[in-house]
C-alpha cells in the first residue's frame, strides 16, 4: 500500500468533508477505500456519517485498532477529563445496586486502558480483558488488575473462545463501533453461564435520525442503536433486559451524547 498516496487521498477527502462538500467528500473517500481496502482511516464509516451510504455492519477492525493505538497515551485524559466519560463508574454502580459484585469470572470486552477493570476488580474475581489495540492493552497491563489480556476483536474472541463460560461480561463503549449486533449477541450468549449477566453501553439518537433503520452512524462516526432493536436481537439469543437506564455517555463539542446502560441476564 502506498502510504503517501493514501495520506494525500485521505486528507483531501477530510478537507472536503469539513468544508461541507459532502458529495465530493464521499467520492473522495471511495477513492481512499480503493487504495486501502482494509480501511485503516474509517472511510466507509465517514461516508455513512454524511448520509451518503447505508451504515456498514460494523466499523472496520483496522480502523478501530489504528484509532486507539494512535490515542492510547492520551486516551484517559481525553475521554474522562475532556469528554466527561463515566460509563465504568455508572456500570459498577448498577451492578452493585442489583447485587452483582465480586463474581468469579469476568470478561471485559473492549477493555482499553482498563477503566472498567479498575471498577470490577475484587479478591474473588478472575478478570480477562480483550481489545484490538495493543497500545491500549500495554496501559491496561500496568494497572495490574487483569489476570490476562488478549489482543483480539471482541466478536472474533467471543465466537472462537473455547474456555469455560463467564459469570459476567462487560462491554463499555463497544457498541458504538458495531452496527449489526447479531454476531455480538450470539457470542455473548454462548459465553455466559445460565442466569449470569452482561452489561454494556449504547449510544442513541432521536427516532427520526434512524430513518426506520435499527442502527445508524452519527456525525461523530459512531454507531447509534434503537433500544428496541438491542432488546430484540439479544432476546433471540436467550438474553433479556434485566434493567436499562438512559445515560449521558460522553460529550462532543460541549453537547451531551445520550445512550443507554443495559444490564442483561441469560435465561
């Protein structure tokens, strides 16, 4: 792959997008995809965020890994201090309120730098973290809260895993990088013991923004889901909503991004 040619094409597309020339920007991003089919820059997601294509089924793995590798060293400051991200704290509070704490086996999907793991650790727990970004996992390792860390895509890990099932699976800020949740829900169900739980966050948008679709890509290149779609797709895999709560997931450009914190139980 010609890195110089790719950078030039991507920068041109980004400039067109920022100037409001969305039709030309979409065409420019299509040229980026021709150069880089793996889509390290998330061109397909950006095209969808401009309303110039249907939302893809998920963000490309290469894009997610590149994005978080690049921002690993400043991730905690930007996410927590600048964007007001507090999902791990809210998730830990919800679990405690429903008597779910100190469980034996915990899987932290998209664990990043370990913000969720810090809230989950206890003397009883065996916690495994999974993330696509090796740079993020290096920081998580230094927190010394995980028993093991794996560089892997969360869907691939769930569907390929042959270890014993888990008592609790967490996925904070994972769904904004997934659109179609069929494989994710299937993987969660197959990796949970009966009557155990999964907790995750979602982002959402006003109903009209979905244009009749179950999920869409918002203007910040993150996937938003309708709550009834989330509920239905998980129910198909024997997972029922135990409780859900509307939350402010983070802030972008000073404005709140709304979503849900969802606690599910496997029947």
